[in-house]
C-alpha cells in the first residue's frame, strides 16, 4: 500500500500548508500519530488523514504519551461504519476504556451512557431521548429564534469582537440552561464544566491538574445534586434533570454515574453546536462564492447546515475497544486493542462523498456524513443541533450582508473536540 503515489496538492493551499503537507507525506507511516493535539492546533490534521486513507486506511500507531499509547486509526467511511455498527466486536464500555484514546486513571473514569454497551446503554439513552422528540423541538423554535435574534441585534458594529464568546458560546450555553432548567444567571458554569471535562494534563499543558479537574467536576456534581433533590420530590417535568431523576433506568444511579451522564449531556450539547457555529462562519468566509449563493437563495440554509456539520466534524473521533480478535481492512485487530474511528477523515473520504474537500452548500445528499456517529450511539441531540444552526443562519441572513473574519482562529488543543477558543470578527454597520 505504501506504493500509492501522493495525489496533487489542492491549488488553494497556502505555502505554509503545502509545506506541512509535504512534510507529512515524507514521514515514515509508522511515525504518524494522528491523535497528537498539536496537529489540530496547527490545522494540519487533514493532511495526515489524506495520507492514511491513501496508504494505510487501518493504521497502527503509537503515541509518546503513556496515557494514550498504541491505537488503530480507522480513516475510511465504510470501515468506520463497520466499527460503529458492530458493538458486539467493538465496545464503548467505560470499564474497557470508553470513548477517548486517553486512558484515565481508575479514580477519573466516569460511567456515562455513551460509554456503555447494550442493554444498559439503550435503557439510559431512552430516559433522556424524549427531550429532543419532534414535539419538543417544535415547542422550542420560537424561543430559540427570539433568543438568537436578540443576541445578534446586540452585537457590536464596526468594532472587533470574539465570535466564539459572544455568539457560539452564549447561544449554546443558553440552550443548555434551557434543557437542564438550569439557573440562567449561572449558565456560564456549564461552559466551564464542559471545558474542564474534555481536557487532560497529559495532552494539554494548560489543563488543570488531575486533582483540580476532579474537584471542579465534583462542584458540578454538587450543584446538580441540589437540582436533582428538588426535582425528584416534585412531579416529573420535561427537563433533563427531572428526566434522569424520574427515569426507571437512571433514578438509582450512583453519584459517579450521575456525574458521567452530566458530563456527556453538557459536552454533547455544548461543544458540537458551539464549534459548528464558529466553523460555519469560517467555512463561508473561506468560500465566498458559496456565501454569495446562500445570500441569493436563503432557502439553501436547509442543506447548508448539514454541510457545516460535515465540514467541521466537531468531534473528530470516537474510540472503541476490540472485545475479540477480528479483521478490518486487511489488518488483524487483537482483543483489547484501541480503535479510533476518525469521523473527520470519513467525512473527507472521496470514495464515499462527492468532492469531499470542497465546501458545497447545495449538495444533493448533505446528510451523508459521520459527524453524529452511526448506529446505536448516533448523537441523540442531532436534530436540536441542526435546528439551532438553521435558526442562527436564517437570522444572520436577515441582518448582516457581511461578517468580516479578522485573521485565523485560535484552535482548541485537542484531537477529540475539533473546536475554537477564539475568532475575531467585525460587522460593518
């Protein structure tokens, strides 16, 4: 497979990106470590996945970080689908390692339903899935639109500001507070806890020390335990805390499992939507012809939204653990091996998606992507995420002919969450 020639570089690559691509294609395959978060900070991760899909679509590599160690990278669309739809071969269970490549110490392992296998996964997922049923989505539309319009109207004009903080974080945090019926004045705690939950000291020097991180998550548990105690003794309501407190599969959860499911719901409701809100603005800024097409035909918002989610792929991968010896892509995977399904790479697979390296807002099949996962673990809140993005872009188009992006974003130091911590913009007016 190593005889596969390097395909021509896209003409649009900057000199720095072209040089990074050449360096990656010149490295020995054994030295490639796609989960190195520095690749994501430097915005060169796609070059690695281009090479792996071409030369080693099921690749065994090793991280110099002991807590990560050796793992398989699965980079083609169909192979990822195979792993995601065979939980009997590839486990998500937290006790076997969970959903990230980082091997947390025993005291930091958090059970949560995304990191469980059937039947427990199915039972706990059902306890909260009704909150994103079509009827509830319809009930929230007016509130989301009013909130979004009010926020956009408050943005500065002719003055640089951080889109991530003022728009992406604020809108998603407000939605999270609504889902949890969380005190609105404290909503930014949800953002903080989401960030704490997805960082670790082994791969991010700026992260909290492990003891500090668990202490912060303990504060989260304490806050939510008060909310639980209020709602468990009241009639069931349609917020997530009440659903967990009254659900047959969740009402007797031990504290650590409650903490884990809170982390799952906060991160799932925060990071994915917030980073797609920023990634979409970047994509349209980098593709002005597509932005012009959208302004000329605002009805294209319906296909724009899934294209943004594909293009951004806000969670770059999910990990599984092989529970028996198996074969994938001609490679023998041993029981106990870690397997990373690189959704980001699958979403750029030219054998499955037409012109995957182009941002096209009127694709014929815009929902053909892996960003929400597939199979039993498909993102429970995918339709809510799409609704928030749809309303945001409808309201933007009504107000702003132009949003100027002022330079490169600051990217999150993570290979799991593919996101942004800062993007300066200006709205002329």
